[in-house]
C-alpha cells in the first residue's frame, strides 16, 4: 500500500508552487502531481468499483454526472462517521460546531463481494449496478484545476480501519488551532472507520464544496470513466436485457454484463 505522509505532501506542494510562481495556467502541467499528493494511502493504478442503486445510477448516467453526498449523511449508517466534524469544539472556554461542507462517494477495491451486493440489494425486486474503473481515471475525472484552492478540495484515498477505542483516542488529545487552518485534519478523519467494516476495502472520493445541499453533482463522461457496467446478480435474464437496453439508450457504449456471482456451476465428476 502506498503510505501517505503529510510532510511529504506539503514539501511537494511547495515545489509545485515554486515552479508555477503564481502562474495558474501552469497548473495543467502539474495535474499528475496534484493527483498524487492528494491520494491518501492509495496507488492510483489500482482498479476500483462502486455499487449504485438503479434509480440513482440511471439518473447519473443520463445526466452524465457523478453524485456525491454530504458526508454528514454517512452517520445514518455508522454513528462513528465524521467523528471529528460531528464533535463539539471547545476553544478558549467556548463551545461551537464545525461547519461541514465535505461531499463524498464510496468505492471499493473488491471486484466482487456477496456482502456488498446484499448491502445494496435487500430483495430480488430491487436492482443495483456496479461500475469498474481505474483510481487515477476516476480522480482525474472529478478533479477541477479551475477550482480556486483546488489542492485543498479534492482527495481520493483508502479507508483505514481502527478499533473503536483507537478512534476515541484521536479525540482525547488537544489540537493546536493552527492544525485546523488548511482543513486537512477534517479530511483525514473521513478516511477512518471502525475495523468491523474492513470487509468493504473502501476507497473514498472527498470534495470540499460550497454547496449547502445534500448532494454535489460533478460532470463526467461515462464512456471515458466506466470500463464496465455490471448488473445485479439477483435479477432475471429478461430483466437484465431490459436494463441493458435502458443503459445503452443513455449513450453508454462500453461493456454491460450481469454478475455471475450466483450463477450455477456446471461441474462434471469424472469416474473411471
């Protein structure tokens, strides 16, 4: 695993700023550098996958956008999510709350997993969809160099799984207010979950936005981004055929298959 180091990130950022010398037009030449310094514990050559509910997937595919949700919504599934942002802040004897404007999209390094399919598909009448892509392709497709202060707004990374008491211990130390200046402390904690979720092998995109709504929609080109679309292994052959046609009507031209995770094996026992 590619180990992330904040000090190395800051050093590389200083080198980029020095070369650019304030010329924003040079940013494009350093896109790969920006992608690299904001990849947290993740090799950008890795393949990543995401499972969508059919309704939201077909909307994104039709609109050619990727929907990110406000990370505050994640607490509905796990109360330890956003454990720093959801904490009260005590500073000079006064308490307050942290304004959250982070949006995220959850992916996985696992190519096929019964648990992940079942997390999304609670019954056989509900269709879900999985897409396959490359981490660098995914990150570069959402990274906006024209966004002011972009190097502090766009991140991709692998989730670190800790014991519950280890998460609690993070909040026991006292933080210097200077540590909060760039907001990176808030980003880092979005890549921490309890070890009970480690079967997910999760990768997250995090974007800091000004949008006060629950979602942030980022324009994408599905044909360039998605290497393959895999449909729910629970659906029937006829339902698959209908869903495949609906996907194709959006203009997607890549491979569309049905997961064979639950396909009946055709073994032959040979006897002499």
